[in-house]
């Protein structure tokens, strides 16, 4: 034991070897973390994330077509606040103009809303306020759709789907990628003279093309 202690004192390598191991382990761990971060930042791309933060339904009325339900008309007033987040660390996203459509029971009744083309910076959230309204707009409902409307109208709570379609392109890549955002909204009909009903924040589904660069 004395010999080992004397040898360490004379050579000074015993403690230093542990220190060197610790230092090199730390350096390797940091370099590995940096490499992984760079891979995620530059090589891997993530699709945007969308959330319906708020929605208000002030009006939804249906006049069933006769003799065919496909000749029905709808009157409505809907406002939706939606957030779109770019989770990528490095890559921004260029969006073409975004087409917005609202559907009930699988039948579209409004396609008037749009969002202008824009550049989405990395790690940033873009917020949109969309309002659509119409009076006596044609809607091609099935007989089942008319029955579903009557059932939901009795409760004042409606299932509405909002869909956004566009083409996006990641910064530094040439591929144009089709993108769809689908938000299922559970909306309680609100009396304009009464305080708004609370809306439950809803996560939207992202559909993107399964091809290289997307």
C-alpha cells in the first residue's frame, strides 16, 4: 500500500487518470448531444402542429330539401381561432395560400375562408382568426345527415369539421408538400345576448404527403 501511494506521489498519475476519464467522458457526452441536436435541426424535419384554441357558433340552421335532402340549405355563423406551430429548430416553412372548408356530417357547407401565403419561422406559432357566415347556402346532405342535424339541433351542440388544405415547402428543400389540417369541433350554439360557452381546446390532425422531402 505504501509503495502504491509513493508511486502515485512520484508519478502523479493515479488521481489525474480519474480526472482525465471524467473530463473525456463529459466531452464525449457533450459532443454526442451536439451531433444529435444537429441531426434533428438539419437532417430531420417535423410537420407543423395545429390546435383549435377557441370556437364560437352563433347560428346554425338547416332547411331540408324537398323531395331530396341534397337540396338542403344552411344558415350559419362560426368563428374559430386556430394556432399553427412550427416545431423545427432550424427549418422555416413556406405555405401557399390555405383553403378552409367547414363540413357537417361529411357534407361541406362553406368554403369561403382562406389564409394568405406566409413564411413560418422555426419554433414559432402563427395564430389565425377565421369567421364564416352564410344565409341559405346550398348543402348536399344525405337523409342521414338531415336526421343527424335534427338530433344535434335538439341539444344545441353540433359536431363541425374544419379542414385546411395547402402546399408547404421546408426552407432549404425543393419538394412541395401537400398538407391538410383537420379539426373536429364540438360547438355549443351560443345566444349572442348571453356569455359565450367555454370551448374545449382541440388538437387537430395533420395529414402530409409520404414522399421524400416532406
